[in-house]
């Protein structure tokens, strides 16, 4: 099955404390559509300044990825600027702001550099992102990821920051030459994106399930972030519910159990072959599932006394290996 990567909104979209939360796979973010993540900056907001946060999810459908990198590919075309950080599946805006997230951004080269160079100077459009030794950068001359042109990933050996300027030493020399103004993207490394399960627990004196040989089967489309409870209603029958979604139906140890996700796909599958022992009414199994997605936050910073912005688009890109 071919790989497909889509972006989805969070369940709550607002400027308040409850903004964010879990993924909503019915609300895809379509590329190239105005205000597909952030709303229009109104004149009074440009005058007074505003910082907004929006949560979204990078969802991998089809094959899973082993390496996934996310970048703000080019800075905003307006007078605002954007940063991105990784979140958790249930996190709200108030929880984000109570933590200390690592923010990633994109700047431009100050001065051209030649192949073999091990030091670059980068100017950012707001405060410097949280650059550290060992972080990855993407240097690109391209206007769009699909265009032809030079680009490469490099690793930071050391960094010195002064205001909006960072002087960065690289672990290895550049493969290509880059002109003044080329984009330098601070890479948010997301790692593998794949569905999974965890925290399997059986509460029964004599019933068993062989989760080692017949683990819950999870899916790139349909599996969600959820805490599940299977509760027996007889020696062979059970009901199943999720902490967020509620009841997803009933099943029997004599048949595979595959509750459907109303948004599409299947939440998980429990195979009949795994059941053993004797189950009694009231016995339970609990476990968690995790989707084939990664939660991210993006913030837009509009400085006070910002000139009106006719267009303030920003490009993002996802690089992956599978």
C-alpha cells in the first residue's frame, strides 16, 4: 500500500486554554487553502500584536515511516513569524504553556557559503529557536520542496546566538554552495510514525489472553489514542468501551473482535485465538492504543505595530523514509 501523509486538526480549535486536545481525523488540513490552520490577522491584532497557537497532527496512512522530519520550509511572507514544537496527544494549550517546549523555526543565510564550509550565519525573523548541539538543519535553495535545486541536511556541532542571529558550526563541511538568503530550517525530528499498543492488563482469576502471540492488531487508519476496557458479561461474552469514545460494541471469545471507527477504518482487532482459561462476569482487560500520527503545535507571533499583511503564507514540509 502506498504511503500517504496528511495533516489533521485537533478536536478543539480556539484561542483559549482548552485549545488542542486529541486528533480529529474528520478535519483534514488541505494545502494551499487560505486560513487552513490559523485565522486571518485582523487590523486591530496587527496593531496591538498577538500570539496564537494551533495544534495539528502529522498522520501517516498506508506504510509506516522509520524516519520522519518536519520543517517550516520557508519563513512567512508577511511580517509575522512561526515556530513549531512537538506535543502530546491529549495536550491542551494551557498544558503546553505550562511546559517548556522546544521551539523550531526557520531563518535565512546571512552571506553566501561555499561547499566545504563548516560555519554558517543565520538570521531569524523573531527570537532564535531553541538551537542545540546535535540538532539537524536543512539548507535549501529551493522555492518549493518539489523544485530542482540544492539542499542538504547537516548537524550542529556548536551554536552562538546574539539576538535574532545564530553563528553555527557544523559537524561536517557542506556538500553544496548556497547563496545569501537561502533557507535554513531547524529540523523537528519525529522519528518513526506507526500505530502501537501498550499497558495490557488482565483482571481475572482464571481467564487468560495470549497477547504475546496474538497482540491487539492496530492500524495506520482507524486506530486512535485511547484507553480501552473489555468487560465480561458472561463466560464467553464481553462489552468494550473507550475512555473517550464510550461503547464500541460487544463481542465473544469465539470470534475476532474488530470495532469500527466511525471516522473510517478499525480501532483494533482482538483475535479469537488468543483467548484461554475461564472468564467470569465482571473480569476485565485494559489496554491503550496509539495512532499512526504525531501531535505538533505551531505558534504565530504577530509583533505589535505590525504593518497590514495582504498575504502571510508559510510553507511546511515533511521528509520521511519507510
